[in-house]
């Protein structure tokens, strides 16, 4: 399975600032995704990070608030911009793996963000 | 869109079997997954089942899929204290590899 390194693992930030989260995969992957998990909640897809083009955002998420980069097939970043306490969540990177002919999605260890 | 539901909490004694249930709404779902999340950690893929399968067994884990009722279950045999975690059911629908997650079931294992 793909090995996903996500950093930082946690951060405490001041309101109004921005944080960039990095996701590095040990192999080339076509599909990379960013999810948010609000406290005590399930996971919600923020966007699909497309290599070489703009990310595809889900309803309720916009590029100005969550800009995403995908410069190559092994790396992506998610920025949480102009943060407010409501942005306190775990942010997770996910990649698709089709090894063996079955579609599996693996997750990084997550970034726990607290906004004061 | 897809809607995935799970019960919120399950408590079992160590050594007993645990059964975590999940229902979903979209009959065109292709893959169904079970993930485990321990406190402060990311999601660990436990197992998955393709929609044309009824059952899959992997060591202590057994997944049952009833497509007619859109019901998925995860059975953990001989449950251990290390199995205490939140278990998420997730369903893949469509061609864009998008997952819809259930609400998560917190499994508590007591001695």
C-alpha cells in the first residue's frame, strides 16, 4: 500500500492566519484528495487535487478559503486561509491505489488544527 | 447523493464478537470499506468489499454485504482491548473515486 506522510501532525494557530499542510506519497498516484473531520464528526471531502490543473472542490468549499496545489504525482498541499475557530478540525490527505485491480483509498495520519 | 448511516456506539466484552452495522442508499455503489480510527490518529483501512461479493473474510474480520437491503456489516471475532476505536463505513460511488463516510461507530471493549 502507498505510504503517506502528512505534516504538520498538529498545530495551534491564531485567527486570521493561514496554515499550509503537506502530503507526500512514496509512489506516483493519479488521484489525491483532501478531507476534513470536524470534532466528533465524520469525514467530508473538501476537494480532489488534480495534477497540473486546478483542484475540483465539493459543494461548500471554495478555492479562496482552501487553495490546493498538486505540482506532481507524489505531492500536494492544502492551505487553510484566514482561519477562524470554526476551522478547527483534523485535515486528512487521501490517495487512490489500484494495485491488484481493486480500488483502495489510503489516508495520511492527519493534521490536527486548533484555531484560537 | 449517497447517505451512509451507522449506530454511534457499541460496547462488547473482551473475547466476544463485535458486529458493526452500516446502511447506505445508493445501489450503484461499487466498493465498500471499513476504516479504523484510534484517538489522535488518521484512518487505517481495515478491509473492503466489492459490490459483487457477499462476504469477505480476513483473519478476525468478516464483512457481509446485503445489496438488496443496502446493508454492510463488520464482524470482529475475539474482540480485544486494542480494537477499541471508531469504525467508519465508507462507500465509493461513481467514477471519481469519491468516498461517502458514515457517522462512525465507537467500539468500547470492556474487560
